[in-house]
């Protein structure tokens, strides 16, 4: 009993080690047995792995005591307050705010603008490239905000998720025909870029919290699905952006 | 750059990413909900843990895993490695690309897709939530394994597509049709979770390594464009987990029914 109490703080560390083991094994196997090369900078590697391990353990502990309880308690408070407008505004800002400053998105938008300039879609002046990149970034951030709003509305109304998402896929496939070639790659990429590591736990906790505090909603059936919206809508919005410009 | 400077820089960029979210949360908490947060200090400590943890995690990846992973991806896709004796003095003796010669590339894609997805922090978060909400009927580890297998299969198929140069649309349309068919048959409870797993997989750890693999492959095979073929891998990595998670639920229901030998409701 005593021992178990002592081991408790180290549990996330053990789990992190278990989660990282496969990566180490894969790298060792391919490097030593397939490519037959030594590991360069063994010391750097070890330090780096130690940081990854510690970081993952801290992150998981932080989720348990910080992000999850906060997301849930806010969802309960919104449900109790019963004001749909504030809830939807919160949903929009959460989606918009987490995406607009996302470093991965800024990088992708910049690259997309360069490609567009090379392809002659826009003028290749610095000004045109920058405004194209900014426009793209805003489009994606708007789309994620809208996605969370739609997802929350779905939880409130109890719409079945698969109709929404499969319908969305049809729109994506149809729009791929009309969108210019240069934008398609970026559009498909943007779906993955938007779901950052801090957004996912918060949004999941919000959805599950809402679904469990609204009568007649099931947290399994209605609580999940916000992320699916957030990875679908950016594709549609970015292709629209490509068609309009 | 020293470790300390690098850590500072990573922490700053993580902070920049978090500040808008923190503002929204605090603003609504103070002005709209006007309620006290239970265990406020504990929650705040949790936020600090998440920030520090994420910064350490990203920095360690940059330091240890990404450089080596990228070098490995380039080496594995190098014709000199793949064709050995057939490729002498920098001149290829072979004339056509044969997909059979890329066995190690598919194997690496499978293994690295599986391993990186298992370590993906957002997936860990969703797994924790799913286990809690389902009351343990879905285990966090089982879900993550199912998602990782989906990514692994998707990514190796994606590499096969780049090598053979077949049309991306064909694969994606077939995959979507399969998703629709599975949606009609799978236990209802798993569907939202399965759709969510598609978006979760393509995140911090997986994307940089997959991009390196796709770009390396597209650059060494004549006639492939890094622009068009590079991104294809990520599309594969987000569709296949949807199928594998629904498949996982279908198989566990089938096993359950077989054990009970009754055709009753599923366990999920």
C-alpha cells in the first residue's frame, strides 16, 4: 500500500516510457539492421529522448488536473446558464482563437502563397503574396470557428453525426473538381493542421461535458465529433477560397 | 544554440499558441459565466504542466527524433540503397521503377506510422476521455492501437501509391465508400469516436516524419511531384484510422457475441 502510494507520481512517467518505446525500437531496427549505420550523436539522442519522456508525462498530468476539468466545468456552467448565444460565441472564439496563431498554419499558408505566386494565380510581389497568405490563414481560422459552432449545435439538437460528416465528404469530393489544382493539396493539408495538441483535449472535454449535462444526450453518441467537424470544414473553406481568388 | 536558449524559444512559441485560448477561457469565465473555478490553483498548475510538457516534448523531438527520422527516410528512398548492385557510380542500370523493390520503404512507413501515432499527445487525450466516458468498455490503449494500425496501413498504402503513380482520387473515393459502408454496419456508439480519430492522428509527431518520407520518395522517383504526392500521405493517414476504429468495434462486438452465443445488444 505504502509502495503504491510512492509509485503514484511516477505513473505518467512509466506510461510515457511505454508510449515512446515503439519509436525507439523502430529507429534502432532500421538504423542498425536495415541501413546498417551507427546512431549519430548518441548523447544528443539520449538527452532528447529524456526530454520527450518528461514532456509527455507532464502533459498527461496537466490534462488530468487542468485542461479536462476546466473544459468540463465550463460546459456544465454553459448548460446550466442555458444561453445558447453565449455558448455559440464561446465555441466560435475557441475554434478561431486556437487556430489563428497556430505556428503550423502560418507555415503552411506562407508556402501556399509562394506556390500560388509561382503558378501565376496571384502576382508575385511581396504584397500580393502576404495578403494571399493572410487571407488563407483567416479562412482556415474562420472555418474552424464555424466548425465548432456547427458541432456544438449538433450536440444541442442531437443531429446524427454521420449524416453531417458523410454529407461533408460529398461536398469535398465535388468541390475538388472545381477548385484550382494549386489549392487542393493545401486544402487537404489544412484539415490536419488545425487540430493542435491543446485544442483537442479542450474541445473534447467541452463536447463530452455538454452532452452529459443536457438531458437526452448521450456522451458517447453526442459528445465526440467536434474534431471531425474541425478537420472537415477547413478543406471546404480553403477550396472555396481557391475558387474565389 | 544551447539547450537553454532552444527551450526558451520553444516555450515562447508554445505560449504564443496558448495565449488566445487562455484569453477566451478567462474572459468567458469572468464576464459571462461569472463562476468560481473549483480547485483554481490545481487547474492553473495543470495548465503550467501542459505548457512545460509540450515545450519539452517538442524540443526533444526536434533534437532527437526528427533529424534522424528524416535522414533515415531519405536514405531508405535512395535508389543506391534500394537497388544496390543495379545502381553503380550514380547511374541507374534499371530502366523502370518496380514497386516490388520498395519493400523496405513500405515496412518503414508501416512501422513509423504505428510508432509515432502511439506517442501522439492529442490521441492520448482522446483515448483517456473515451475510456472514461464509455465506463471502460473502450480501453484507451485499445483505441490508440486501433488508430495507430489504421495510420500504419494507410501510410504504407500511400507509399505504394507514390511508387506506382496511381491516381490519388481512386484511393480516396474507395476509402470514403468503405467508410460509408462501415458506418451502416458498425456499433452506433463508436461512430463519433471513429470520425474524431481521423482528425487527431495528423498532429505533432506524425506529420513531420510522414512529410519527410513522402517528399523523399517523390523526389527520387522520376515523374512524381513532391507538391502533389507529398501531401497524399497525410490524406491516407486521416482516412484509414476511421476504418480501423470502426473495424476494432466490429471485431470486439463479434467476439463478444460469439462468447455469449446470443445475438443481443453489443457491449459498446
